[in-house]
C-alpha cells in the first residue's frame, strides 16, 4: 500500500504517492519555484525537494529542460534523479504572458532558484527588488559562473570553467599530463549545494526577521571553498600545489595500490595506523625504520614506501588485502563502481540506494536523499515529471486558485 505525502498548503496529486514509510520531510510546507536548467539550479531544487519542499519546475513549453535528454543508454536516466519530487509547469519566460504567470507563482513561493547569466531575470522584469516588493519574505538563490557582482559577472560560465578558476582542475590528474576533470559535474553540484545551504540559513533568518534575501552562489567560489590550504600555502609559504595523480604529497602511505585482481585504497599515514599496516604486511620492522618511523619521514620517502606497500598488495587479491586491513584496523577500501555499489551489503543496510517506481522505466535504482535526518527524513515522494508542463493546471489551481 502506497502512502500519500501530506502538505499544509494543499493536497498533492495522485502522482505524489510515495513508498511506504515516506514522510513529508523537514521542509514540508515550503514552496520553491525552480527557474533554472541543466545542473546547478536543478540540483539545488533536487536537494530542497528531497527534504520535503514542494518544488515547481518551470520548463520551456517545447523543448523542456535539456537534462531530459542527458545521460547514457537508450532512455536517459539522469533526469529521473535531478527532477524527482518536482512538478513541471510549462512557461515561456521570454514572453510577457509566461513572465506574468511565473511572477504570480513566485509571489506565493518561499524560495526562487535561478541559474541564468546575471542580468537575465532583470530583463524579464524579475529583479530581486521587484520580486521582493511583491513577496518580502522571498529567498532568491542565484547560481552563476562568477557571481552577481565583479568584472566577470556577465560572462557565460559552466561548471568546468568554475572548477578551473576555483583551483580544482590545476591539481587533478597526472603531473605530466593536462589537467583532468573529476568525472562528474562537481563545480555545478558544489555551487548548488552551497546555494541550498544558503537558502536554509536564509529561512532561519526569515523566521526571526520576516524578511527574505538573495543567496549569491558562484561556481568558482563554491569550488574555492573546498580547496583546503591551497591559497594560504602559496600566500604564506610560497608553495604551489600541482597535479600529483592518485597520491597526496607528503601523506604516506595513502594511495591506491594494485592487487592481483584490482585496485585498493589504503590510508595509513598516522604513526599508530602505519604500525598496524606493517603488522598486516608481515613487515613490523618498517614501523621503527628511521625512514618511515614518523609522519615527516614517511612523506620524504613517499615513493619508496608506496613501492613497498604495492609489492605486498600485488601478491594478494583485493579480498585478501581487505581482510587483512579489517583485522588490523587500517582505514582502507575498495574502489567502487556502480555495479559494486548495487551488490554491497553496506549500501543496502543504510538504504543509500533506493528504488523509485518510474512511470516510464518501471523500478529504477538511484542514490537516496542525503543527509539522513532522524525525525524528518528526506524521501522521494514522486517520480520525475514524464512530460513537459504536465502539472501546470494543478499548480495554477492550487497555488493561484486559477
């Protein structure tokens, strides 16, 4: 028996049925208008929707969001993740009629998400000043390449550009090759996550003041936030980080090591942990060897130490190495791909991957909402919209009484 997700502001349609045990979520009653496309804006909307917000996605009437067509396979599945828990409303934002309809929805919303080039919504008569004059409590999340201010603000910007400017690309990859990308759109998702974080903080501030505000999340600054000591290391010590492949310079042993049947990641750079690794390898004398006895010494002899560890792992299977690491309490782990994740008992026990009953694809496995909240857990209450604008009439009736 499927359960209906409840809402303080109205009853959801039949398509909002969720799996047994689904809850309304921590953001129940919060209304969101998502006016972006592709990754950064929609991922912010996904996060808020997973936490219980009612997210209305504005899509161009003819082509819809390009994410509907992104991904691998005969039927792209990425859309099923990034558009879950959302309603699709068709509106041409370049037309006077479409702009007027969306403004009426925004007037009833708690949060607006947009990830157009700065200045775009202003051209449509939707400047923050205009929107907040009609809805003083409105929180506007603006995700862009370079932010809403500064000399680069009007430039076109995508996630990869933000990763490059924020410092990520310069340190990712092998030292003798061109900078690499991570393999996922990390710049977009970081900016979206910080945008979501800002929206949650702004909701708390609004609870005290009654006033909304603008959350300005730039792609390059979101990347910059996770660059650890990169800036002060250069500013203070004159040290410039470079690409180092799979190892972190001076932190040893902490690398991916070859086994007979695959790769295995071991992190044993702390003194006590390194001692336990030496025991597991049958080389206890290495723990007191002057070349490896301290963190600094191991960092200086990183390459030769990595070679010693790999000489051991290469003689064993991944399972044998993992058993030894678990027995001796050494932080380590397999390098997972999607097939591994779906077969792993820990993923299953924590329900890190869930199955959503997609109307077109049937049971579809995807990552679960995260983080986990004990009292108001996030859930997938409805699948991604099948068609462009399928919920327009319902949303207009419920939000605007039209």
